C-alpha cells in the first residue's frame, strides 16, 4: 500500500498578552488531499485532517513569582478538521493539560497533569515525523513507537532540565491512581539529549508496569500501555 499527500495547508495562529503574567492563545490547522493505492482492495482519494501535524488550539500561560520562579500551564485541545469532532477520545484538552513551576535560568521545570513522555521530548525531534519533511504521514503503522505523539501519560509528574551546554535531561512518572493497586499500570520515562556542533544524540528508557489479574472490575488508565520498551538512541548530523 502506498499513501502520500498531494497537498497540505497549515496555518498557525498566535496571540499574546504582554505582561509579567501572560496567556498565549495559539493554534494550528492542517489539511490536504491524500491518495491511497490500496485501501480494502481499492484506491482511495480523500480530503484528510492533520496530514503533517495534528490540528489543535491551546492556551499557554505563565505567572512571574519572583526570583526567577514562574508558575506555568498548558491546555491544548485536538480536533478533526474534516468533521469538527474532538480528538484524543473526545477529551476537551486531550493533547496536553498540565500546570507546574519553572526556574528556567537555573534548574528547569516540574509539571503535573496529562503530558508527553520522554520518547516525544528527546527522541521525537530526531525522527522524520518530528520534522517539516515528514510529519504525521511519515509515522510508523499505528504509531507503535509513539514518535507521532499519539500517547500521552495521565496523572503524571514530570521534570525537564535546562540546557547545560547542549545537554538536557528529564523524567516522568505516571501514577495509576487506583486504590489498592498503586503499583499497577504505572509509567516511568527518562530521557536525555546532547547537541555538539552538528551532532545530535538522544536516548530514552520507558517502562509501563502491567497490571496483575484483577479480582474486581478494573480498567487501564487512559493513555498508558501494558508494555516495556528498551533503551534506544539515535544520532543525527545537521
């Protein structure tokens, strides 16, 4: 099966309030025409939503607390341009929803909420679908490596460091939030990247603890996966 985009249109909208406290309204609209040579035994020509990037709008804000410390938040909605429906299983802010504290000139940021894992933060920028040349259409089938950002971690706390002369690192922990089953369905994620001249290196380790056979009705917390991923690294030269 071959699939490619014949055309794509992307619009980015950004507006900001200028003050020590600020809220930015932003968005991205992406649509185009695609042709698939074999879809259920037939060719298919269609208008598609989010060919290179997922459609979205969001609010990003910060509040200066003094001494270099800021309170920050992001609320980001995803939607299907073709139908107008909400994305991410009809969540209002399914792409991202978090709040935290940031000391950008010294340590980094600690945030809590629904967030991306270390695959997206550190490995994603080196993948083809993390560039303007690939995007969503260059993703692996079913996004099995999450390089297309389709999986977010609910109930998570996350740390991301500042840039130490080209080296950055971070970690995420996703709580199961299940009474009596604290160790079930947890998510761990750590990652790092290093940039030196034209060399870019990134690696990550992600673990998702599988649940024990339940003795009562139970469900996986949304956006967590019962799997284990090994350490991975990629290098690229600009």
